C-alpha cells in the first residue's frame, strides 16, 4: 500500500512539474517579451508579426521537448509527411480525441510544418488565462464561441489580419468542436440517427459550417494552398484532460497519421462540396481508428477500457512498429528527429533561463520587480478590456 502511494505521488509530481514548465514559462516569458511585442506593432514595423511568431515558435518547441525528451512520450508520425509544405498557407484538421491534442500535435508541426506560422482554433474561454491566454491572443490564435452568429466575424478579422501582415498561417482546426468522451459520443450518435448518418465509435461527426467558412475565407484572404488531414490515436493509454495531466497519467505513445491534399485537388466549387469532402475524410478516420483500436486497448478517463479487445501487449507493440512508414528514408527521419531534438532542447534551456532570471530579478532587484508587476497590470488590462489580438490587428491595419 505504501509503495502504491509513493508511486502515485511520484507520478503526480511528474505531472505537476510538466504543467509548471509549460504554464510558468508562458507566464514569465510573455510578461518579459510583451513590451517588445507591443513596441513592434506600435511602431508599425513590417516584421512585427514575424517577431511575435518567432518567439512563440520557440515555446512550442519547448513544449514538444518537455514531453518527449524529459518525459519520454513516444511520438510516431506516419503517412504523407513528405508532402506537408512548410512555406504555404494551410488548414490542418485533426480529430479531437483529448483536450490536449493541440499540445501533443506541436511535435508534428515542429518536424514537418512551420511552428512560426502555427495557429490554433480554441474555445473562447481560454483567451483570458493569465500568461498562456494572453500569449495566445498575441500570437493571434482563433478563439471561437462555437456559435456561427458570433464566430463568422471573428474568422474574417482573423484572416484579414494575416493578409495585412503578409503571413501564411497554418491553422489547426478541430471540426468536431469538443473532445471524445462518453457524453459527446452519445450526442454524436443521436445526431447521426436523426440525420440518417452512420454512427461513429472513434470520432464525432464534424461540424462543417466553420470549416467551410475557413476554407472560403483563407482562399480569399490568404491564398490557401493545402489542407492537411491528421488523425491522432493513443495506442496504449490516454491522457484525457488537464486533470489527468496533473495526476501524471501521461500517454506512453501517440501516433499521428498525416494525409496532405493540395487545394487544387479538392472540389471547392460549392459549400456542399467542401462539406462533403470533410465528412468523407471523417469516414476514413473512423475506419482507420477502428483498425487501430480493435488491435490495441485504450483506457478512457475513468480507467476503463473503452474499446474492448483481447490482444496481448506483445501484439500491441508489434502492430505499432509496423505502422512507422512515412515515405522518408531512415536517414531522413533520423536527421529530422535529431534537428527537432536539438532545437527543442535549446528552446527548453532558453525558456528555463528566462523564467529563472525573472524570478531572481523579482526578488533581487526592486526596479525589475516594479517593472515586472507594472507590466503584469498592463497585460491584464489589455487582455481583459481590448485583447492583444484586436490591438495588434488594429495597429497592423494599413
């Protein structure tokens, strides 16, 4: 009993430590760099968004290095990664298995996409989280209420901003709108039954209105070139939400399967065609995930096997190992993994130094302390009453 308690405590400490790394680095880092962010937009520098995005891309690399290098989470990326283009505007659609999919996906973007141009569609409630939420505003993430009446104008202003600054965003979108849990799955099945659609077990039926609007808007404003369809699976265990992260119940392995589609190969002649394309991709996801989970047990938020099977652990590992092909040679994969690890560790050290120096400055220097807390008050006010995204969009408009 004592041994179990000690193991649980050790596991929880690991989870709390990872959360602390991510949240404190965002909090201290944003407060330190926010004067720079504000200054480059106030002086209307052409490279203002580039400066902001360059700093934020190092935080995503820190995140990937934290859970991969420090915590040993195995990331496997299969599929058409060779056609994932770093330098073009794209939409990335991902099934929403857990509330932390966006965080783990940064490992894919770090290797094959552009972390500098990486943007995420998130629920609006997250925009005011101290430090992290402010940073997401400044990075110009897309915050949605999941209500079309209010979200349409947000999407337009979001895309217009990147047109003004000459950037090529790569936007991560969760068309399902919420993560896969028993309650959301039941609602999805009820929706399918009412609308004469197939019932899904491993994904939720996607909401197509926002996706269609984003495709058409990015065609108009941002020269959309590519849609990347990514399917995430957790072959061994699932970390469903922030509570499980804090409890240290981290996934041992995450598999991302990538399919890339150039826009000129997709029928975008009407809203219905775009919607049908997305729905067909979700049918493919369901079939793919059924094959994955019928061979491997996956544990849900309550520790109960959600997808029943009778395979042994040896079969699980063997099955995963046969799914590692991504169209690149072993040498190319090793080079990508090495470069990603080196960059991530460098960013981890950089943000660790920023956080430690900030704490030391607060306690050791009265001028730094007053400057830090003064900037904290300014950031809180801007975030609450204006919004960094709205402020920077207004300043960058020509």
